[in-house]
């Protein structure tokens, strides 16, 4: 068979595409989790500065007895809002990048201020938040775009492409098979005309993709 003809879809490309979507899905989770953590702990520090219980310390939202608790709470809320700003109000990527960098510095500073007896509880939550902030900042520098905005754009574009494909099918040929319908059976020959292959031969065994390109 002529090796110049591409007869199957390269599964490696599909794997890379899936990997990209999984990566951006993970980055959405990282940045959204960090923002939610900052907003929740900031709201607690701001509204209940003297309410300090063990379970709250385990969540990383308490344990710092200081007259500046309300101010720290307001700063946490500001940082959390900055992480959501690009996707919610169209703020530039620099806003969320600055919020990530400031979150690393702020949370690391608070970690060092904790007394030894308060440092154990909530250590996982606090250090995870620091790691998430650093990870989100690194990927924003790499992609040159906000993680949440980029993830939302990928999802929205996927829906737009599907809608455009369905509209093209309905308008181009009303009798053609639509997405989700069973493809009609047909028979083709290989480029040399020696082997005939029917679509039904592969039904229930493996996926089949037809690639139409210009070889002239």
C-alpha cells in the first residue's frame, strides 16, 4: 500500500489533545481552589476575627492571634477576587498573576508567624495553598494568559465548534447522517485497488475515521 496515504488517525495526537484538556482542567481546579480558599478564610478573618477553633485551624483559616486579623482577612479577599477577576470581569492577566505572586509572599509570611503550637494544625491546607499559588503563577508566565480565562475559552470554543458543525450538516445536506446517528454502510478499495473494505467489517471492533485531503 502507498505509504503516502494516511489511512488511520494518529492516536498520539488524540492523546496529546486529551492531555492538554486535562492539564488545563487541572489548572482551573488549582486557581479556583486557591481563590476559594482565600475568599473563605478572608471572610472568616474579617467577620469573626476572635473565633478561633481547632477545626478552623485544620482548614488553615485560623491560628494567628493578632490585632491585624481583620486587615489580613481583607487582604485575603482582595487576593481571591484578583484571581477570579480576569474570567469574571475581563481584567488583564497581570491582575491574577500579581495576585498569585502576592499570595505566595503573604501566605509564606503568615506561615512563619505562626507559633509552634499552631503550626501543626492546618499545615497541609496552608502549604497546599502556597504550592497552588506558585503553580498557577508559573503556568500563567508560560501560557501568557490567565488559567481560568484560557480554560473557559477552550470550553466555549468546543461548544461553538459543535454548534457550527451541526449547522453545517443541516444546511449542507439534510439527508446526510447527523452526529450520533449510525453511519450507512459503504465499500472502498485501497489505493492500489486490490483490497475492498466495508465499513460494516469494523462495526463493533474499532473506530473508523475517514480523512479526505488533496493529493494533487
